[in-house]
């Protein structure tokens, strides 16, 4: 899953949401260097990534992309699933996508001391360019794929996968529904179990 999915799956708590975002920027063991709720959100992020990478519908979608995308298809698929989530946002959250992301950025500014520089740079760019609501648009997804492809250790033309994603979109929408429904249930369960501990 990508940024938007992780923010939503983190639930309504701003600390958990920040942890959900930071899971993409902070690697290695969690040692209590941040508030418990932020690190719980990071643990949930890691759990979601593990579950989604093993989900049958996710694996089917990857398989359909073909063997030439075996190594990088998952990166593109995560971004495409954020596109599908943004397009169907009203099915998953009562607030508008613009309001939801604006609230996230505002809450994160208040927690700036816990955010590493690389995540700060992303938040600033995402807020300035309204990146996550922009995920509804295919041209924004294309630019995102291009940028991500150039940031890989060995730069790759990741946006070349876009015609495959578009051609397979109907099946991918069904895959996304299956994956995200299951992840939503698992995320809720994880949060409930954590609160009970």
C-alpha cells in the first residue's frame, strides 16, 4: 500500500496517522524514540505491508502484469491502488479527500519534532501540490511513477507500466476492493488489540 492507503488504514488518531505515514520513511527497529501511539502506527504500517504483499488478490494482480514487471510491479501496483482509493474515496471515508488530507497535514505540523527530514520534505510537497487528492488523475499517477522510477537505486522507466494498468483497470478495481476490504478489517482489529493492551 502507498501513502493514502496507509493514512486511511491508520484510523482517526493523528498520532497513528503520522506513524502510518512514517512507516515509509523510518526503517529498522522501533526503540521508543517517538510517542507510543506514533510507533504503534508505524507497527500497523508494517503489518499492512506484510498482509497486502501476501494477499491473494494482490498476488493475482501482480501476476497479470507479467514477468517483466515481477521486480517492480509491486511499487506501481501500490501507487495504482492509491489512485483507485482516491477515485472511490467517498466509499471509504465520510470526509472529502481534500478535508481529510488537509487535517492530516495540519496535525502533522503540530508533531514536527517527531518527523525526520525526508518525511518533512514529502509532507511539504504533498501539501503544496495537493498530491494525494491529485491521485485521482492519471497524469498525476504517471508523474508519480516517473519520479519513483528515477529515485530507485538503478533508475527505471516505471511509468512504462501505465498502459498495462489502464488496460487491466476493471480487474484491478475488483482486486483493490478485495484487498482493501480485508486490510480495513485487519487494521481495525490491530488497533483494537493494541488499545486493549
